[in-house]
């Protein structure tokens, strides 16, 4: 009898331990990152890469940024981050990876407190920002999201977190003329490229065709990235760098809510990538979408005045694309954002607004920063911006088929925190900035629970 009681207590303790641990999210103590190629318009002007690091902890975070296996370029910098604040760290642009190559340019970021990290890859009139994912939330399977037809090349990147990491990239088959020139060999649509990386090495692959749907499979966890060197989107001619850090397939979901880019009338493009065969997607008020094979994708346009509920019978990844500027009354440039599934919305975000690539142009060329937010209607009145109630002029709109509302608010430059007085209330948050021939967009955070893990 005593043995049975002891076993029951042990089981109970295990249950409490497992379910009291917070699910992984974009907050962590260790990150392995890379920066892909951006288009260099002014060959003699250098732009540092930027890391924005914040902490929501109650004590100061001591952070080290290091290039563990690269001596040229090299960085080994220690900083402190005050609670509720954001610290910007400049890194040499020499850490950008160029062409189809393996490099030693992986960056290691370690902290004694939980931090959030955002990476900005900026050059003249070309910028985008990604929300970094910590090592404890990385995976071994990803699909690339880019945009094509591309003005400059599409690209994907992989940064290894462990030695002897095998990386296999299977090229998409949608465009039969797609090719990647790597290691003196031409790989075509449907071909697989297998590479071995050691810890902190990076791989970058590029193509003149669209790499969206390229399948990345590894034997150990890696950080994966994708986007475009620079491209226009839609009928406009303005172009920009695109990048996101990819979310692992085992974190993909089946229920999403979209929000339009503020102050645009051209609509937004969305790409839906399937993780499994025979995926069916329903977008409220629009025809059903079906994707036959895993890794294939569909693109839809959602009008600028609309919020949409998107549901699927199997896990998908959703990316939103800001279209190129089409007239002088709507200054904008392309950018790309991964949209987390609703169940992976976070509860609190501390972030900073990036700076325009050419502040020397003057105040008239600075970014307008818009925070896009999605919450339950019942949580709207208790939402806080920098510990004050959300502005009364926030543009709220109900989202059909849900109990959610979407809105946006214009932010001043600098650090900001968004949270609810109820710490369990979920918040979907995205930061979007637009200026003369330049834009950026990124999710301000997300949970990364393995809701699509195979049991």
C-alpha cells in the first residue's frame, strides 16, 4: 500500500512539473542567428547590422554577443539591458552571408536573464526585421517563404547549433526552371542538396526563381531563415529586402486571424504553405482553398479594409506580404511577416522601433511606426501600451466569425511594451514601419509550443 501511495505521489509530482513549465516562445537565454545577403546600393557606404535586445525580467540582463568561430569578422561584446527597455547593438555588416556558400558567420547571443531579440538587416533604402527564436524553441524541419517573381534573388539560410549537423534542402517543384548553383553543381527543381555543418556554421542558398516551399530537414535543431535579397511585390516598382526567421513545422497551426497593413488601400498578399497533403483552407467570406501536396502553397489577396479568420484541416504556415508603393499618397515598400496561429499568440511584448536607413535625409524621411494588434473584444479595454491604457483613437474593428477585434496605433520612436492587466490574455502583435522607399514588418513575439508535434 505504501508503495502504491509513493508511486501516486511521484506521478503527481511529475504531472505538476511538466505542466508548470511555460511553453517555449521567442523569449530565451541563448540564440544562434545569421544575417542573409541584402542588396548594396551604395558600395562605399557601410551599414551595421542591428540587434534589438529587450528583457521583461525584474533584474538587469547581462548579455554577450559573440562570433564563436569567426575571427574575421569578429565580435565579442558584453552589454546590459535594463528591465522593460531595449538595447540596440550594432554588428559589422561583414557578418552578412554572400552568395551560395557555407560560412563561419553564425552569431551566438547568451544572457543570464530571459531576453527577446530582433534582427534588422539594413542597407540604403533596403531593410527588414525578424523576430529571433531562441535555441530551446528551434526545430529540425522548416519550409522556406520568399517572394517571386523576384527582382533580386530569393534566398534561405541555416545556422547550426550543434556539431555534425546534416542539412538537406529539397528544392520546390512549382517552377520547373528553378535552379541553384552550389559547389560548382547546378541543382534543379525537386533536387535535394545535402550539407554537413558544424556548430555556428551557416549555409545560404539563393536562386533567381522562387524558393518558397523549399523543404529544410536536419538531424539536429537549427535556426532557419528565408526571404529575398531585394524585390518588389505586386504592380509597384519600389523594392526592399525581405527576411523572417522561420518557425518549425511542429509549431504550425490551423487557426489564424489576419490584420491589414494600416493606411494602405492596395490589399495584402498572403501565402499559405501546407505541411501535409490534401490540406483544405477556409478564409471567411472567400472561396475554399485546397493544397494537394506538402510544401506546396497558394497565394491570396485580402482587401485592405478586411480582417479575416483562416482555418484549415491540417497545419499550415501563413505569411503576409506588404505590396510595393503604387502612389505618392501611400509611402511603403515590400516587407514580409510570419503570422502565428491564434493559439500561439503571446501575452506581453517589449520591442523597439528601428531607425530609417538614411536619417541624414532629414525628419521628413523618418519611419511612421504602426503597432498592429489583435485581442478578444472583452480584453480590449484592459490593454496597456507602456503601462497606460491604449489610446482612445485606436482604430478597432470586429473580426467576423470570432470574438476578436483588430486595430492599430501609431507609435513614437523608441522602446515600447504592450500587455494586458490580465496576464493570461492573448495578444497578437506586429510592428510595421513605412517611409520613403523603405518598410519593415515583423511579429513582436509568439509562443512556440509544439502544437503540431507527431506523438
